[in-house]
C-alpha cells in the first residue's frame, strides 16, 4: 500500500459561528460597540482515541473615537498526535454606508504546527517515522469585510492570507505542504416575533481548495 497526497480543510470546525464571528472574520472586531470576550470549546467523536478537541478565545475592544475595532484570537486545535496553536491580533476601520456600517479588517499573527511522533502506538518499529516531536512556526493572516444594518448583516473573509509553507524537516520535496486560502461568506437577519423574542436565521458558506463547499444553516 502507498499514499501519494491527501488534502482537506486546515481550519478547525465550530458549531456556533454566528456567536463568535471574530473567530473567522477580523472585520467583526468591535462591532458590538462594547468590550467582549468569548471562549468556545468543541469536543466531538468522544470515545475515539485522538478525537479532535478545539478551543477558541476571542476578545474585542471598539475605539469609537477613531472608528476602529481591535481584537485578539487564540486557537488551540488538537487532532491525534498533531497540535495547531495560533495567536493573532486584528484591527479594522469602519464607516457609514447607506443606513448601515461597513468595516474592513486585517488580522496578523503566527501559528505553530506540531507533531508528537512519540505518541504513536506502533505494532512494529518503522525507521521512516521520526522518533521525536517536530514543530514549525509560520506567519499567518486574514482579511475581512463586514456590513451590518439594524436587522441584517453580510460578511466575507479570507483566511490563511500568506499561504505559508509548512516545512518540518527542511528537506526538499516534490510535494510541498502549505496553508491554502479558506473563504467564508456569511449572512443573517433578525425577525422580530414580539417585544421580547426574535428569530435570527443565519448561514455560513465555507470554500477551500480540494474540499467540497460546506454550508452551515442555523
């Protein structure tokens, strides 16, 4: 048996995108005009060894005097023997457009990818597999647009802006591993039911190379 190349999405999946938009769109920082911090923990496929677990922490602060929004994002994603940890800072500028507000944001930070080969439970030793932990640190970034009205919003963002190369062993290879663009398109609307309740249908469309488009509805 032999393996050539495998591809999939490179950004963790979450369940409640609508409640932590800063996690995928830097233009959302400060949108609520208040200091805000959100922590998300996702754990699924429980009972399977090496099942994915992901933590996402975002915090944002508006600077209304200068029409700015600022924020930070920390991600810790563990799948099997791999760990992806990142830290980034975001800033955006917003202005009035029609009856709403348009914000354009930029996010810059770094990511560490690590593989702990020692955690592999091998039936037979294999000299082709490293015997110690490997890691690499790369720069990363994102760009986003977010337009919001009183009752509805639209957003677009692109992640992995720098398409950094993931080079663990510094060995030349015909097949290179690197970060690829991930595109996010989102929208939502608030429908008032009465003075106390509103219904907010929303969607997030995710597009990346070598993986099917995914649509989340909530």
